[in-house]
């Protein structure tokens, strides 16, 4: 599968998405300026897909980086594909558009390319509507996601966003949207945790059958943060089988893991604030894994989930209780 470094995948609404993207989530210990630096480096290297979110609280810095690279002539606005995410405190129909408008204001952009429901679980908004206050217990509320989706459709019609999708949805929740009476736009994508230890083969098959793109986050594993990640989970990039395949191809383990997703037709996100690794992570278009390599990596699946978000478990929409 020979792909160009700017390879884009067609989505079900006629738009396209770059198959490799930069993830921009950083721990609170990382200065926001690092997000801006990493985004500038990534664009200079060749990344055209930038994955962000209101929850990450760094969209101002990401926007500054994008606009700086447009201003210096590196890219045009239409070259950049930006993904934003509707946080769970904005699920109420009357709040959806304001969540998107906050992202647009922080980025200082007229539109974004893709807007997705970050989690299917709805949280009662606080007075300040802080995305995630670790010192405050969240309060789950019941919001009809189909009504949320209808406002997402209106945001697309208004030109604020070009495409709309979802994240962390299982098959049941996807079918709820797909079977909604009067559905105007199908989700173009479902962004989920996906890596060799959690290869999501059944969900991928379902998404492909419904012309929905699977986007892989935590594709290289995940930061070990108490708030998000299972502390006992294995370190993906230290896996000896993956290291062996990387050595055979004279590549990094991360490059092998990213290439694995690309060859499956999965849009993959690579998250790093390290300039050397950002450059390495983009060098995945000039080699190919063999069918035997792919089969071996598929065999590593052990249903290990790094991002579990226990705080959402009391919701009927918590996505990880179902098989897929």
C-alpha cells in the first residue's frame, strides 16, 4: 500500500481526512507553550491533521501555532484539518453550539474541519462549566444523545464545522445515532482507543460496514496519569514482539505501531511533544509491513484498555461494558 505523506481518506459526507494526525493532549504538568511548539514543529514536518479538544485546555495555543504557520506561508488554512471535541458538560441541546463557539473563539478560526462528541456520557454543567475539575465530583445527567446530534447537524449546516462525528461510542451507541428518525448526517468517524493490545477488530468491522472511519487514539500507549489511565497496564512500546518487527525494518517501535493502523485503513493519531519523536512519527509512508507482520501484530490483542474513566461508570451510556 504505497501512500503519499499527505494521504487523505474519504469520509461519508464527501470530505476527506488525513490518515495520520498529531494528538495534542498533554498532562497538566506540561506547559501549554509545549502544545504550541509541538504543533508548529508538526506542521513544518508535514502533519496536516491536528487533533484537539476543549477538554485539553490548550486550544488557544494550538490556534496560535496554526495561524503562525499560515501567516509564514508554510500552509494555507484549507491544508490544515483540525478536529475539535464537544465536552460532556455541553451535551444539552441548548449548550452544544456554545461549546463549539468556545473552541472557535480559542482557536481564532472561522470553522473547524471535524467536530465530534468527545464521550457519550453527559455531565451536569457547573456554574463555570470547567471541562474537567479534578477537585469536584462529577454529576452524571441523562441527556438524549440524538438531540445532541441534531444540534451538531445544525452546526454543520451553519458552516461552523465541515464534518461531524463521535468518539468513544460502542456499537450500541453508534446504532442509536444511525437509527435515529430523521437522521440528516451519519457520523463520519468514531474516535476510540486502538492499538495492538486493543485492536478493536469487531468495532472496526462494524464501522467499515457502515462507512464510518475508525480513528485511533492512544495508538502508542498512554501517559500514566491517575485520573485517566490504568496504572497496572503494560507499556506498549516495550513489547518484545513489536520491537523485533521494528528492528527487522530498521524502524522505531512507534513507527511500526502507526504503520500497522495505516495498513488497516485506520486513521491514526500520534501524540508527542518531543521534536525528534514528532519527526520520526511522520516517517511512516516509505516502508510497509508484510502480511506476516500484520498477522503477528493482530495476535498481540489482549483487550487491554488504558483509558477507562471509572468516573463515568454509573452512566447508562458508559461505553466499555459492552463487548464492542
